[in-house]
C-alpha cells in the first residue's frame, strides 16, 4: 500500500510517500480502505519529532480516517466488509489501509459523504470530551473556546449550540463571521480585544463555566480569571509557552479545576467509552442538521507537504482534508 512515511524529522519536505507492507489485522480489528484523512496539529509536531507516533515498522502519521471496511478479524462481530466507517487512531491514517479495533470505529452518518466524514472524528470527539465529558457543559451554561475557527473550535461551537449552551470564542478578525454563522454567541478578536473583559461583560460578571484552551502560556491566568465559581479549565493543547507562573491562591475561592487531557495516549477502554458515547449522543445530530463537518480545503495524498504547509500558515477555518483514494 502507499503511505506517507517519516524517515527523518524536520520540515514538510521530509514527508515521503512510498510503498509499505499492509497493516497486520488482529482478531478484534477491522481493516479499513482509507478514502480520506485529515490534518491535526499533532501531525505537525510528530513530523518535527516532538510527538512520536506508536511503534511501527514505518512511522506513518495520521490520526483520523474515513473509509470502508476491507477485512475483519476472526472475532469481529459488529462490522462487515463494505461498511462505511470513520474513527481515530494513534497513527497510520496517512495510508491507503489501516487497522483499528472494531469498537473504535464509528458508522458514517447517512447525511455525510464518505470523503467528508474524515473531518468529524478527531475534532468532535475532542470537543465533546473536553466541553461535556470533562468540562460538564450543559444547557444554559457558558463556554469560552480559544482558536474558535480551528477544527476543534468549529466542532465546539456546534456542540454547544446543539445542547443549548452559550459559547464565546476567540479568533482572528477575519474568521469571526464564520464562527458566528456556526452559532457562536460571542466572537472576540484576540489581537485587539481582551477576552477576559468580553466574557466578564457577556456573563454579567459571573464568568464562564468551562474554558477549552489550546494555547496555554499567557492565556492561562486570564482563563482562570474568566471562570465562574466551580468552573473548569480544560487544556487540550499548548501552542504557546508551556511554562507559566500560576498563583495557586486564585483557585481556592473559585473552587476551580485545571484539567489536562489528550486522546492519543489513553487506554483502549477509555477511547472506546468515549467513542460509544459520541456515537449515541452526537452522531444522530448530523442527520438532523444540528451538526456538520466544517471543511476548509482538501488535498491529494501526493500533496501532503503542501497541505501541512498550509496548516502551518493558520489560514484555515475548520478541517483540512487529504483524499487518499476514491470513494467506492
């Protein structure tokens, strides 16, 4: 099969496409013929050697996929050859084939074209887990989400709207209109506005219930100040400075929580539990129109270096897809 292989670390030019052996299917795995994958910030870190993938003969990036089941393991009961599926993996999605545990595969909503479904798994799982699962966001509460025009951000906006919560987002000025179209109640230009002042005013001084942050660094103190009593800061990434001086006394009167989280390193059963919850609570909302994948652009597998260069420019709103093979 053809795959993108990391033979060394560095810039986009190190991404090599070549023939590699097909993945080995386990008894509880399904083999998927990949139609499309999508880019994630972690892919850029992995390419630079800062976020190694799982052990494999060839380090193949890629953390999410959509495709059709092409083979099933001897113990698989849920899926059959030909079924359309999507999901997340620890690595290996930049390839024509991959294997995934049968309970980590998700059905593709009937309303979503198979090639577009690769824009769903990573960002909707991440946003749902951070906001609802760990942040406790419910109807009538407020969330603040940074990088609102990113893949996770655009998913978070839709999830908040679907459950009846209110959401403020930060983004560059040129991306705020799109965030509002998706359902953001408050759009904040991070370059010219104080998000702390904006959410304090919007919430009548009470603060937000949950902050979903991918920046860290200088945002951290104002994130904590923006929380209401009992609020939660959920850190899902660190694009800024990883070191910050934290006044612990600020946490005490607010009874605030700081939660750090990643999906990739979790045990299988935790990933399965989240996958199953998303299947039952979120996937039906795609067919009602309450949720939809947000796709900025798409590239061919041969243009993977160009796709990653574009992601590094921070120009995208939503997901950048990579078409691996034609949909059947």
